[in-house]
C-alpha cells in the first residue's frame, strides 16, 4: 500500500496521475512524497518533484513532466541523482566501506506523452509502463529500510539539545534533560508529513499540548518559502514571546534544507494585533486596516469602545465591515494558537489572501484561555452568494492533499503529567463533578486516549488511558513518577516563596540544571508582577538572575540565556521548560461564576503542560489542599481517567469543547449510521442474507461485537 504525502507542486495534474497509478498497485509498498525533499546546494534549494521510499525498491526519484513538451530529461535525471546521492552520503548509517547502501533509481514520468523510445539507463514512462518499469528495479535490502526512512523523514533536528551544560553526574536532572532532548530531536513521521502536506485552500492542524504544532507551523513556513521563493508568507500568533522562537525555527530549517538564509522580505512574522511604529510593532490586523484605509483601534481604544472581553473581536469585525474593496496581500498565512482568536480574525486573514486562499490554522481547544470555542469552518468563513459554504473541510481523499491533520503524539509531557493536566482541566475527580467535556466523544481518541474499561456512552462508566504511541514511554522512564509531578500545599504565601527559592537554588547547585531550564508560572496574569516579586528578590540576593517575561525583557522574547524565567500564563503559552513551577495554583480551583471554572482550569492545564520533564504545582490554603486531593485521586488511578460519561442533558449544563467538525464529516458519519441501519433492516426482512456479505467482513463484525459484549460484562 502506498501512503502519499502531498507537498507543494507546480505540476499538479501529472503528480495526481502518478499517485493514482502507484496507489492502485496493491503489491507496491512505501511512502510517496510529492514536492519533497528540498535539497540544499551551493546554488540554492533543489526541489525533488516526487520521491518513492519503498521497503522493496528503495528510493525511486521522479522527474515529473507536465504537458507534452519533453525536456532534457537525461540531464534532469543525472542532476536529481547527484543531489540525492550527496544528501544520503552525509549519513553514516547508510554507508558501508565507503559505499552507499541505497540504490537511487531515477524515472521521468510524462503521462501526456504517448509515443517515445525507452532508454533502460534513463527510464521514460507514462501510464502504460510506469508500474512495470518500477517492478524491474532490483529488490532493496530490507534491513537498511528503517535507516533510510529515518533519513528521509528527518526534516530537521531543531530540537536536539544545544544548550551548553557542564555535566558530571550521569543521574542528574541536567543529564536526563539532555538525553530527552536528543531522543526527540527528529520529527516523527506524523509531524514531518504535516510539515510537507500542502493544500491550496484552508487547512487545519489539531493537536494537544506538546505535539509539536508550533514547530510544524514554523517548518511549514520554511518549506513553502524554500519551495516558492516568490511567495509572500505570514505567520501570526497571540503570544508575542513566540516571535523569537519562530525566527529561530524558520532560519534553522531554511539553512538546513536550502543552504541559504531566509528572505525576510518574503517571510513576515507578525503579531495578530500590531500597532504603528515599524517592523517590530506591526501586526496582521494593523496592516489590514492600513492597507484598506479603515479605522484602526489599539487595545486601549478598542477596550473603551467595545469592552475588554470583545475588544479584538469587535475591532476585527469593524475592519471587515469597513472594507470597500479587498486588497489581497499574502500567498499564504499560518495561524498558531487559533483557539485564542475570535472566528472573525481567521476570516480577516482569509480575506487578506490571494487566490487560492492558503490559510493554515493550528489549535488545541484545551489551551483556550477565554470563554469561546472555534466553530466549524463553514461558519467561520461564511457563505457564497448561492448559500453554499465558502470553505468546507473535506475528509481525507486518495490522491488529494489532507485538509485536516491531527497530531496525537505528545513529545513534551509524560503520561502522568498530561493525564493529570487533563484530569484537573476537565474536573474528572472534582467533588462537584465535571466542569467541561468534549462535544464530540471521538475527540478523546483523536488526542490519544483509549478505553481500558467500559465505553464512552452517555450515562455509562468509562476508564480512559493514554496509549504507548500517544505518550511515548521514554518520556517518563528517566525519573520516578513521584518526581515527575508533585503538588505542595502551604499555609502562607511567604512559606510558598521560601520553598520555591530553595528548590530553584537546589536545581542549579545540585541538579546540574541551568537557569534556562526553569520557568515559574503564575496562573493569574493580573497579579503576576506582585506575586513573583519576593522570589525574584531573594534569588537576586543569592546571585541568581531572573526575568519577568515581557516586562523585564522585550515583548517578543520569552526567556534570556542565563536567567530563570518568571511569567504569567498568557506569555507562557507556546513555550516549554525542563522544570516548571506553577505557583498560586489555588486560584485555578474554583470561581465565583460557574461559567468561569472551565476557563481558570484551562489556565492550570496550560501551565502544567509547559513541562518537558518535571512539574511542581504549589499553592496556599484550603483550595490548594482540595486541588492536591484531586491529584492524589488521579495518581491512585495510575493516571487513568475514570468517570461516568455525562448524558446529553448533563452536557448542556457544563462547558462543551467543540471539535471543529465540518458538515462533510457530520454527513459522512450520518451516512455510515444509515447504511448500517439499512443492512440490518435488509437482513431482518429477508431481502438479503448473511451469506451475501464477504466472509472477512462478517468475521470482523463478530469480533467487534464480542469485544463490546466483553467490556459490558466487566
């Protein structure tokens, strides 16, 4: 079976025909990349039209021809071969005694050309002889295949630990975090596919905290830039401190892949709001207002005019309504943290695009720090004059790029840390009951949970656990569970501060951590400056430097080398650290208004999930003691989520987290249910018989029903 990853291509018709032919060949295995890889050369980037990575045939490099004019394909095959060989020779794992262990086959695929003389040395193919030509290639050494796949999928090694560390103890925290960073240095196949997969329209990327959404978006910007140097591309976000991170990621990737610096006139890293004052202050909304001659509101003016909760949403709405004629500016816009934006900001970005409107938005509903949720795409982008949606998110289709990408593997948080964050965020073990729930039950599976007891059915008990795939075991094997996550209760704020300062001192003096490894998060952004002042003063007296993100640093920088970072929750989003201290967690336990409980619990979820290794959740008083009691219940259940799934009536009384399900997905699910009901009705009425259906399908259905019955008997 062939899995196709659709990158950006300027030969769409021939590329689609190539995927159709190879996908239809049942005996052929592997992954077909369209528009990838991009190989850096002294002359700049060299994009490959298509590449098949097969366990039986090794590498097949395609030179794709669009139309009936045949280029000098001998020269093009030689050039592609030489560039790919040079790339592979950089990896010792693919070399034995100076010889490359991988045969690189080159093929020119020209489906529109019917008559030609074939050359065995330089194969030229159309639909008639493509498969037979590939079948003639010698079989590949299967033992080398995993290493080859690793090299091709290794889009970047951005996450490899590059911080300078003086390590003397092989069991210290410093040694452990370096090992973790090295283990997750390469993107996995799911993430690398998400980087390359390019859709000429609206594309969404969904995933939980730590799955790599920000890295995927940054690399996608760089990939599109390397592939299309003439495109003007913008990436935008809510947390200003992400700007430096995006700059680093994009620069590193372009240098790795294209052997040249990014053209910053073509790549714009922009805050969502922005203000006049030059390139460091500008933003998407500000530039949209300026380019369209509509009134611009800064935060103060918008707050006065529309109120603080609706300030940005109303400002965007006013701008959109004031436009007389749209002035498209960008070839692609990518949005990180989309869950923190009102839908009309996504619409503003959409209107700012040239055709085709390439908009990519990434989000995690559980990191929503407000009270709203993203509606389906059909609602966000409105309707055409005939009443049909301007944007429809289609389910995956063979031969087409994916519009909807789900990243379900978490490479930041260990299973105990992430399960604790979910348990507290949803209120799984809260005495007063759940505070929020997914609107669509299937989202539990999308984010990496599996049923270990019972089923997700209304009113029924269920136990959910994270799988080894969604939460890799190496993330928790470096330390005992008791060390990975701890909750502490103090009698006073002074006692909390004294404990925090001593722990940080020990981290630096004994644990071989460096200041950059430590982040202290206060969940309430309004109190952060005062809440952390005492700890920062005591650390300074010990000679330990610290910064308050966005206050003692410039707004676009989260952490500074050689300093411990203190921050409020909003600036912490999108960032991570080895050791995370969440202080004053009692503020996240309950709220005066019931509707605010989910919002403040999401703050705690976001804070906990900043941790790459260890997290300490601390607070003061009875509310913190109650929060710790919830954690102890999570721990007692071995970090599984055991609860009774709420009924439809009960869900109406709590906050629901919307899965952005498109109308097409809803229709497809309804069609499946109807089709199944039709089959049952046909069997019952005698219109059809069980023998009419394929035996293997009957056996699968029997196995599923037996499994369901066994669960219910437990």
